[in-house]
């Protein structure tokens, strides 16, 4: 996410390194570079200019601060301003209605249907929410089918009526259906067009007037850069929506939309989409996003994801196994599966401070896990429980069975042994917490 921008900002902020104090000259130099980095990331020209002016003003105003290195101070100022620009605090969605009605808007292909499913899935895991998805795209039967596929996938009911060509009537009927069936959140997926067009706007306005949603959300593809901002403006002028959903942030997006949208439409970004799967949804936290943009990682999100997957009982079992020296490859495999549940490797790496930069250019993919899994699957259960019995001929057989080389098998064994040693070391007192995290 935002690799290019992160790298350029990092370079810009390094200009100040080595300087003992902040002067007008080095501040001007730095802010010029920051502005260039923002423009390259497709941030709106006016916003980039205002942003750097604010940073400059703050930096010069704070030159009395001698406790910090100027470089660090500048990073802090840029981070604070970026956070402000993206909205300050995170904003949730209003679920106070019964049912709460959430109306989706956005262009075709922006990710509306996918996000509708993700949101339903997200709310469903909150236990007290029973969502209903409503298909209001009367022009494309395939869109209705797509919503049904999504609903089946996450176990959420879908209301649709292919006989009816009036989206307002369908939306109303959907809400009545939810009331009759005890569903307390109604998510209405609407028709999008390839470009902003009056008929689409009228239609969605009509639906909105008829159903009075608690939330009207605007979904936009972050890969479209400045266009995303312009489309947001067009939709907001008509709908005055409540929040923005930025999708496809997992792709190679330059970041401009994430940074500019908030201040152009003065509406918060509420969620971001980070993949095609139903769980690839994150609440948008401006400060965490600023950390990520500045290559400072997002440790909080990383820990949260680890906690979501954390299974206390499993952790205790593993601790016991390590103490008794019976930690084997089956346990190792389980741990890999736990890590994989946390997200893609690339995504996780981006959350580790500095990792983005350190690993730049490296091809981090999830195949590495696949290879390790293949090797372990080629071991017999007895071998998995007793890795020390793996002699040359067994290794050769395993390599052949998994389609990997003997060197790779050896490397995995070496890593496994090192991990065992490390875990044993950490078992004493202070390492316990870390242990739990690793096994979670
Ligand atoms: P709609 O026309 O607005 O309903 O858009 P869809 O929900 O059908 O999404 C269009 C395409 O974008 C589909 O192929 C989705 O799988 C994909 N998509 C949606 N959200 C994301 C996301 O956050 N990341 C990625 N990589 N793809 C997404």
C-alpha cells in the first residue's frame, strides 16, 4: 500500500537529518519535497499546497523545541497533518435504527456489491446484528445473482425481485421483509453506471427519499486517483452522503484518493477494502493510515489481527509441548495456518514498521507458505512428531514427494530447530507474552 509515496516522503524527511536545528531554508527544502511526493501520489494540487503550507508554518513555529531531532519533529508534524487531513478520529456507522438502513452508492465496478457483502459479514460477526442484503440493480440480472452468491458465501439472506423493475419498490419491500423476519440491518445495493449520469443519480435519490437510510455510503475505487475524488464530489453534491468507502487499497494505488477525498467532500472515510475476500475489510483509522503512509507501520492493527486469531487454549497446549520437547511439524503447520488467517503476507509486512522499506523489491508472496506446507504434508505423521528422525534418505523422499529440493527441506528443518530453541528461551518469565502472541 502506498509504497511509492512512503518512499518519497521518507526521502524528503531525511533532508533534515544531520541538521542541528530547523531553519527556514531546510524546512522549505523539505516541504517542497513533501509536496512533490504528494503530487506524485495523485493528491489534489490545492490540497498538497495547503498541506505543505501548514507543515511549514508549524515547523517554523516550533524551532524552539530542541529536545527532538529536527527530522523527527518534522515527521511528527507531517504525521499529525496527514491524520488531520484524512479525518482525525475514526467514525463508525449509525446502527440505531430498527432496522438500520444502509444505502450503497457508487459507480459500476467500484466494489459496491463486494463491500455490501463485507459489511454484512462484519456486522454479522458482531452477534447482535442480523443483516439482510437487498438487490436493487434492476438493469443487470447478473448483479442480482452476484449479490446472491455473496450472501450464500457469508450466510446472509438476500432479498431480490427479478419481476419488479422499480428499485424504490424493491427497496421498500426489502425493508418490510427485514421487519417481518427479525433482521435489524438492511443493506441496499444499488445500480451503478460506468460514469456519473443523471438518471442514476435521480434513481438513487428517489430510493433514498423513500427509505430514509441511517447511512448513505459512497463506494469508490481508490485506484482511480483524482477521478475518485471528482466522482465523490459529484455524488456528494446530489446525495450529501454520510461516508466514503475506499476499495482496492490492496492494489498498487498511489494513495491520492485516500489523502484527498476527506477534505474535498468533508465526509469521513469509514471503511477500506483490502482484497476480494469477504473478510478483507478494515475500519478506517486516519492516524494508523498516516503511520502506514510514512512507513511507520501499523502495529496496532497487526496486534489486533493477531488477537482476533488468538486461541488461548491452543497457546497453552503449545507451551506445554515446547516444555516437554514434543513440539512437532503438525504444530508448526497449525501456526502457519493461524498466520495465514491474519491476511496476506504482503499486507502483514506493510504493518511492520520499517519492513516496507527493508523488503522493498522483494517478491513477498504467499507461495513460501505453500512450499513449506507441501514439504510438511510429504512427511509421515511419525516424522512430523519426531523431526530428529529425518535422515538423508527420508529427506530425499520428502523432497521428491513435495516437488521441492533437498536444500529446501534442510532449510525448513533448520528454521524449525531455530524456532524451537527461541521458543524455549522465551518460555522463562518475560517471554511469555511474546510466546502467546506467536502462537496466536
Ligand atoms: P460493483 O459493480 O460496484 O458492485 O462492484 P463489484 O463489487 O462487483 O466489484 C468489482 C470488482 O472489484 C470485483 O472483481 C471485485 O472482486 C473487485 N473488488 C471489490 N473490492 C475490492 C478490494 O477491496 N480489493 C480488490 N483487490 N478487489 C476488489
